[in-house]
C-alpha cells in the first residue's frame, strides 16, 4: 500500500462519516420545530398597530400571563411563541382598550375575571401593605440587633482590659489625704 492509496482511503472514510452525520442532523432537524421547513410556509398572524402600542405594552406589563410561565403578558407573547394563552389575553386587552377603557379599568376588569393573582405587583392596600413594609422593618431590626450585640461585646472587651486597681467612676472610693492634696495641686496647675 503506497501513500496515495492510504490518503485516498482516509479521505473516503472521512467523507462517509460526514455524510452519515449530515443524514442524522437532517433527521433531527425535521423533528425540531425551529428547523422545520414547513413552518416557513405557514400563515403568520397579521400585526395590528395596537400590538406594539406603548399604552398596550404598559398595561400588559402589569398583568401576569396565566399559562404558568410567571411572565407578564407582553413578555410571554413576544418571547414564547408556543404559548396560546398570552395572545388571547392580549386580544382581551386590545378589545377593552378599543372600547375606550383606561389602563386602570382594564386592570380592574382582569382582576375581576382572574382574581388578584393576575397582578404582577399586589396593590398596596389592606393586608398587602404588610408585604411592602415588613421586609424593611425586618432589615432595620436585624441591623439594630447586630449593632447592639457588637456594642455590648466591645464594651465588655474594653472593661476586661481596664486594670482592676483603677476604680470605676462614681464608685464612691475614698481618697487618702495625700492623694487628695496631689489631686488639688494638679487641678490648680491646670486652672492657672
């Protein structure tokens, strides 16, 4: 076997392997809906002017999609193209908007139909206020507790390092007459 035959055999084996890989990738691509060539021929929904209106987007960003994705309606309908719930909710929002309803009226209509669970952010009224206030209060109380504990530990450490021979202020320790004279002289020098 010479070099030429070896090289041609290697190239032939490589080409066969590549052809086999291409066949399996085409089979996988046919099952993958993102690579399905028949999708290109499907009829797409017509985009209406209100589909991209800022007022509609603002309303939809306040409401949660009920498909279970925990996204707002606008994000779900513009990112998850397999969701059938968000386009229906979008059509409801657009219909209410075209009827002349304000943003708050549309949100109220959705709350009346689906309950408060459809709101991405609960209203700050009644028991919901606790959800807004409680985290801040807990953070403050935790910081105050940690500060108090650290201050007490610092004071205990300082008191432990003070020599026992020095009396604490206000303990009522009596001074000897010699100590009293020295203290009076030192105070007189400071005043002059």
